[in-house]
């Protein structure tokens, strides 16, 4: 049975593939986060994806992401 660490590695690998499979119109890396913006072009939501397991998401980072 996979461990939490194994599962985390699988999830991060999947997230990285998804980021590359459907690129956004604009991408910004802030700390351990990839922020993607589409300006409504494709009808999908803007997104914030962690680049590493345990990426910090405190109130200040959340405020910054929402502001962008």
C-alpha cells in the first residue's frame, strides 16, 4: 500500500503534467505556487497549484494570490 509520501509524489507529478498539458494564457510563479490566468478565454477558472509538498499557504499568501 502506498505511503503518504508516495501519494504526495504521485499527486505532484500529476499536477505538473496537468500544468504543462493545458497551458494558461499567463503564468506566474510566486514562492512555491504556480498561478495561472486565463482572463475568461477558455471559461475555466484561474488557478493556484503548489510546486512542492507542504507549500505554505498562509493568510498573506492567500491575500496575494486573490489580489492577482
